[in-house]
């Protein structure tokens, strides 16, 4: 039965009837007795077709099965990110860090989710400090550390460190994090015109 539901979603994805498809996607996400490997496959297909919430719900049911699989946690984080759901993103990032606490990517992802949430700067700065001790050349960790310092109100220290980041950003995520750090500085210094210029 889950195979048939997935085939129906794939076949009817462009039919123009999203309500009918949502019912099928929900049925698939809640189907009991699905083999874990097929559940991962189905969740990936749901996500690729824009059914992020259903994909996330399906994946969450197999957290114990895939607890030590980094790719599982990356997919959970991607689904929450694509769904623009900050609560689910933070929950997935926390779960990934609990499952694999020494994985630098998951330390970084949790720090990023915490900074996005803007309610846990002490926890974020502890994570970024730990990450920089492990890997001083991790550019996004340095940038996130600066943002966490700004959120803590340690403006002078954060500004000094931000001005020391001179290496070119290698990808879009590093550039976005860098620009966000500058916006944090402008916010901390209450410079609305500078914020508009950065944006």
C-alpha cells in the first residue's frame, strides 16, 4: 500500500489538484508498518515534490532507527529549512546534535538554528567556541561566533572579530552568514541606514 500511495503522488503531482494530493501525502506520512528504508525513499520523494511537512513527519517517525546515520539528520534539517519552520529546524538540529554530539557539521547546524531563533545566544556562543577550538579554520563557525557575540551584547568584541574576517567566502552560505553578521553589528549599533545598505 505505501508503494501505491507514492506512485499515485508521483503520477498525479502535476494534476492541478493539490488538496487531493495532500490527502494522499498525509496518508503516506502516517502509514503504519512501512519499512524504514522505503520510508526514507518516500520522504525524499515527498520533499522533492514540495510536501516538506509530510516528509518531515514521516522522517520523524524513524528517528530511533536512523539515530546514528548523519544523512538522516541532514535530511531532517533540510526538510525543516525548506519548510521555513524555525521550530522544526531547531528541533531537528538539537536531535542531530544529541545523536552525534562530536560531529562538527551538527554542532554548526545547531549553532546556526539557535542564532536564527535569537533566543539562545549563550548556548550558541558555547557551541561556536567549542567548534572553533576543534577547527579554527571553519569559516562559518567564526562568522556564527561573531553573530552570537552580537546577540549577547558583546558588541566591541564581536566588531573586532568581524573586522578580522578577511578571507573570501567560498560559497553562498558563507557569504549569507557574513552579511548577517554585519547586519547584527548594524542592529547592535542601531544604524538603520547601514542595515538598508547591507540588505
